C-alpha cells in the first residue's frame, strides 16, 4: 500500500501556518495526476493559477474560506459549470454540452475554496462495483499492482487518486457501495451518507431513489470535513468542524448473524475477526445476533434491484439508438430492467419500505452494525475479462455494501488490515439520519483500529 499522505486537516493547517503554499500543493497534485494511469478523465491545469491567487490573498491578510486551496477530485458524474458531464461514458459525447451551473455539492465545495484537480474516472454510468471502464481505461487498485487488481467501483478514480496521494479527498457517489467498495479495496475511508442528506441536483442519475453523493478521503476526519461542506452545513466564515470520538464504552455495535458475514475470503475473515477482537479489547460492546432483514437486502440486490429498472427507464431510448457504444457489461445490466413490469416495480418499492422498517427493528439497541465492507479482497482483473464472469465478480464486490442502500441508511468503510496485507474494509452502518452519531462512533473505532494497526 502507498506511503502515508497529508490529510485534509493537515494540508489546510500547513497552508494557514505558511508551511506549504497552495500553488505548490496544486502543482504537485497536477504532476501526480499526470503520472497516474486512468485515474482522471480530465485534468484541470488552471488550478495552479487559482492557487497562486489564494496564496497572494493570504499574504495580504484576506479572509479565506475554510477549504481555500485544497486540491480535491470530482467523480465524472458531477456537473461543473463550463464542463461536460459524461458519467464515464462515450455515448453522452453526442449530446452533452457545457453545464450552466455546478451541481449543488460541487457549488458548496467551490464556495468553500476547494480546487478541482480533475474529473475522476468511474464505471460507466456508475453501474458497476468493479471499477472497469473500457472507454477511458481502468485504474489499478493500489495494492498488488504486479498482478493487476480491480479498483472497486463505481468511484474508482476518486479512490485510487486519494490512495496514490494525488489529492487528500474527493467527491464520489454511492448507489450500492460505490464509495465504500473502492475505499475498502484501496485502503482509504469512504462514506455513504443517508439517502437525502446531500442534494442530487446536478448529479447524473443512476437510481434516483438510491443515489447518494458521498466523500472519500485518506482518513475519517477528511470525510467528515467534506461531508459538512457538501451538505452545506459548514457556513461561510465558520471554522472547520471538529470530529469528536465517543468513548469506547459509550456505544454498542451489532455484528449480524447473516449472509454478509458468510462466504468471506480467508483474508477478509481473518481481518474482520481480528478487528472485532481489537474493538472488544478496547472497551467496545459488540453483540452478535440474527438480522434476517439484511438477508432480504442481499436478495433484493441479486434479484430485485431497484437500480436496474430505474436505469432502464433512463436509458431505454438511448440504448435503442446507440447501444453499441455502451460498456457491454453495463448495457446488459441496464437491459435487464426491461423485464420489470409496473406491478413488479411497485412490489419492489413496497418491499424496500418493509426492509427499511425491519432493519430498524432488528438494529434496535445498537448504535451501528459492523461487518466487512466487501466479502472479498480486490479481485484480479483477469477474473473479470470475460463478460459471462462479470456478474459474479460484481456481486462479490457489492453484496455487503448494497444492503445499506436498501434500507436508505448511512455507512462508513474503515481500513482494518495490517501493513503489507491485502486491503480489507470494516463497515459501520446505521439507519437513515444517524450520520452525525455514526461519525462519532466511527471516530472511536478508527482510533482503536489505527492504534492496533500501528498508525498505518
């Protein structure tokens, strides 16, 4: 795994103390972006000039916004004023025009002073947990590059760019695990906010009833800061929010007896069991009990996914006209949506509501669920070379993360592997609206994990 890089708070502090110039950080980010392979679809070289202006303003004593000069990446499905949004596709090049306005979350980042290094690569239309992109290339997972492993998706470029140290944080989106899976595979932190916590205005849709913009960063605090900016909670002139960890003995975790803890790769099983031991030794109460609602979530993802028919509704006409320009795997997944009639669609929405209520009941008494982010370590790219094998690989990448999207909850993926081991994510998940407390729980968990992992 890569060497440790500056966190969001560390970089902003270095700017404020005069230890690092924004222009230097911007040029370093641009150079790293140019060296990276298939991480960016577009790189914004003009941010060096923007950074130099911020440096001059700071020297003159001007009041600057909270993220002034911070280099970040944006997944290619966010509208940016003056740029075209292709959502990792080639087919949209026939119709996309420069956007008149920023997406809501992008506008918040811009107003806070963040600099956009570029548009990060992604699975086409965000419809794959593998991170493959036949149009712009696939960025390799940062671990075991000699083998060549999948980066996780769909926020593949965002995660790899952070893990490589191009930027300390970036904006992704999560419909079935698209922030958390690539975070787990690349040894960083990814957050899926509660559905509705962040605006979807100006975000290219996959599943409007499940999509959730979310932050990725090289530590939880970086995600917390971006979360407060992207939601508009951090107002102009306010100081950076402080993430306060709960005491280890003041919250309870629920380790589910469910499919999400079965069929794990040996490396994942070992890292997860060890992480639970660390948490319990650190004073955290961890209960294990049956949570059949999560099994229903897995069943919906594999057989009755909302995203499939919502994507078909959005792409049906374009597929008829230009289907040969789609990623063949993404095209096949979307075309599965034609098999859902109106009665079936309504039944799935009803089932999702039932599952959400069931999960809330079965989680009662616990602050968060805890289980592996992904059932597997990053699969080798060769495992997904054939179209017929891709569905099984995609399922392995997203089986566990998808559960949270089916109950509209919030979740965090934290690295829990030891240095030199295959990357494994530990996922903490809670119900809709529990984001702030989940961050505090996750901060306590991260502290214990990092202490045991040696601060890796």
